[in-house]
């Protein structure tokens, strides 16, 4: 099951509050401002800064 578009529309980066974008694989949310990726596990976005990973350019 993919992330619902309604949920994507309201999710924001917990650090800078900018919008996040679903990555190509559909397994993470990207904040281009902070250059962080928030993983999606079992269709649940993990929006914790400590759990995020740096965006690989």
C-alpha cells in the first residue's frame, strides 16, 4: 500500500517545516531543504530527526 496523497499533502519536515516529497522507490520522504530522508516502514512515515538519514546527492 502506498502513502495516501492526503497524508503527503499535510506532512512536513520536523526540522524546517517545509514540505516533503516521496522518493522514487516509495520507501522514504525527502526534505530538499534539510537534505534529509525520512524512512517509511510498514506504510508509516518515521518523521523523527534522529531516525532520518542524510540525502545522497
